[in-house]
């Protein structure tokens, strides 16, 4: 665990939601607070990097009491790749000995510390260098990359996300089934549906 970090992507401007979804409340916490608190259950705070972009001052203020490294991606409008690169480079600067790194998001309300722990266990007993979550017929985040893939992540561009690297290297991927990962919050109706389950 000591050489494993995590990047939390929260830089988008939530166009489809119409307001910062990072600050939506669910079960008494914002979605952002939930993923930060979940991460803190598994990782030391100096191994967690939160990538912000749009509305970064307002969003950062919400977690001012939680000691977490923040990377402000000034190029967030160019796409997810810039946020992954910003987060990974910042984390490597703080943790140059990092061997593995998770990439995760803040809008999967059912993402728990147990998911991270089980994925880490799978990595420990697997010969594969990528552990990716599977849900709703797709493979995506959270995803754990070994340092073998750090250079590829740093060379992503535009809208390309981690999924591109997963798809290009499926022979090196072990799958973790996370059915509840299919529930993410992109639109007001998504949020209303979530609140009915509180």
C-alpha cells in the first residue's frame, strides 16, 4: 500500500447537470466529500490527489478541512486526458517511488473503500498490470494501473481517458465486477433517482 496512490478526477463543469455535481448532497455529504472520505479510509492523505478545474475555488473550499493534495488543471476544457496527466504528474512529484495508481471519479455514489481494497487484493495475486472495474457491459473506473503504464497515461490527449489504455491492453487486464459502478450522476434525473434511494 505504501507505494500506491489515487487520482480523483473532479475537474469537469457538469454541463448536463447544470451545476457542479461534485457539490450535490447525498446522505448528508457532497459527492466530493464522499469520495475523499472513502479514499482516506484506504490511502494516506499524501497519496491522494484531487484534480479540480471548473469552479475549483468553490469546490476546494468544501474540503478545506480535509488534508488532500489538490491539482488545479487549468486546461480542463481540453478533455479528461489533461486531468489524468495533471493528477499523475503531481502525484509522482510527491511520491516518486509510486508503483501503482488508481484513477477514480467523484460521481459514483456507491464506490466504497471495500472496492478499492478488493481491487488491491486482486492486483496482489494477479500477474496482470491493470485492474479495471466492470459494470453495465463496460470496463472503466475505478482502475488501478501499475507504473508500467504511467508513461502511456502521461501521453494521453484530448478526450481520451484511461479506457483507451485499458482497451489497448486487454491481455494485461484483470476484471473486478462492480455492478453498482453503473450508477453515476450526470443529469438532474440521475440525481433525483439517487435521492429516492436514500
